[in-house]
């Protein structure tokens, strides 16, 4: 956990990690301070919107008012529910880090140290991209103070939600790296088995069996990591899918309205702002798909174990057979929302169909 202390502290500051990165401490005063600060700030912002709806919420027609106010209520529900989830699941995330530490001891790799830096680069690039479109839309495209206020406030609120998605990305990338390290160890074992089938003896057989035992242990820990992450983030996956569906549908209303009123540039610019939601979701789904592809690669690599060596070494034969049976009988390595649906590319297809249907509906309503 020590090499990831900076990224853990980063998410602590956002009240997304409710535990201390220090050993033998469940939670400390610093973590409590950041949780209180974040919750108080966002609560004050929600209260200000509630007291001054005309400065933020669209009120020119009933449909626009319902669209904007529903987005406000949904965002309020989302924020508080994710904060509560972070508190309840803090213990599970501590178990995740303990499993990762054990995995590091089993398969030490130099690449572990680069994962934290790579994660920060991805987060920084996304935040810059999202901020650029939202800020320029607020101050260069919006024609009213209400539009500017709405854009800035919901940019800040949605940024918090996206950072929750990037927190999940951190863990799915770590699991993907675990499987990648496991496959690298398995590939090296395959090469050993090929050499042992020709020139090896009892000593080389013991080395290969020891390596296979390491692979089996690493696989079991990775399987446990998937289970823990699905427990920790199952509700988050549900909320992320729900809010992305609803916000993309409601934002589609404003895009269609702009095209109908002849404000083509404004609508196209708003589409660029919405693109950050697609990009963030796609980054998450891509990481999830990598876990699935690495797991499939593990199964294909096992079939490449030298058959001559397996025939000669009965213990090795049984270990390979056991691992293959475990792969076939185990649950798919997929991130799920309480087993209701998988977080894979199918989510994007569902959103695309719903947005297409809503465009025709909004055109009919506007006419």
C-alpha cells in the first residue's frame, strides 16, 4: 500500500476513501476532516441552489424546468448515496489493499511503481479536457447568467462523480495488472516446461511445479479481488449507469431544442461538453474489458503447457488440470452491479439506443 499512498491520499481529500493509508489505522483525524469539509461544501452548494432556483434552474417553460430540476435532485441523491457507500465499504477496500500487498509478495514486479503515476496522468488529462469544454461553454457560449451558473455548478458536481469513476478505474487497472503479471509468470513457466521436456529432470520439475503453485495462488487472490471490488462498488456501478443514462437523455433535450431554434453552434458545443461523460464511461469499460481479455489469455496459455513434460511429471499434470477446471468452473472475471448487469461495452450500446429514441421524442414534443 505504501507505493500507492499518494493516490489513496488524493481520494481521501475527495471523501471517497474512508480509511487511512497508514498501517494499523482504520481512520484518522485527517480523513475525518476531509470528509466533513467535502460534505459541508457540497451541502452548502445544494442549499444555495434550493434557495435560489431562478439563478440556476431553467424556468422559461415547464418541460425545461422539469428537466433541469430533475437533474438537480438526481445529482443530490447521487452524491449523498455515494458518500454513504464510501463509508460502508471502507472495510472492504482495506481488504482489497491487503490482498494486493500479498499479491505483490507472490509476484513482485517493477511495474507496480509506475501504476500510480500512470493513473494520475489519465486523471489530469481527463480533468483538463472536461474543464476546457465546460468553462469555455459557460463563459463564451452561454448568453445568460443562469446558464453560466448552471454550467459551472454542475461541472463541479459531475467532476466529483467522474472522480469516483476514476477511483474505480484505479482498482480495475490494478486487477488487470495482477492478471498481466500472472500471465507473464505463466508464459515463463511454459518456456521452462518446453526445456524440461527435453533436458530436465526432478530438479527442473520441482521448479516448474513451484511456479505453477505460484500461478494458482495468484489466480485465487485475483478471483478474490474481483469479488471484493464487486461488493465495494456494486452500488456505484448502478448509480453510474443510471445517472449517465438520465443526464445524456436530458442533455439531448437541450441539444435538440438548440437545433430547432437555429442555435446550431451552441448545440454542437454542448455535444462536445457531453462527450466527457462518454469518454469517462468508456475509460471505465475499457479497463473492465481488459480484465476479461487477460483472464481468457490465462486459459489459452495453460493449454500451451508442454504436453510431453506433463506426461512425464504426474504432479505437474494434476496442477495444470486443476487450474483449467478452476478457470472453467469459476465465475467470469467481470465487474457487475450486484450481478444485475455487467459493466462492459454493452452499456454504451444501450445508452446509444436510448439517446437515439429520445431525440425523436424530443423533436415531436418540441413541435
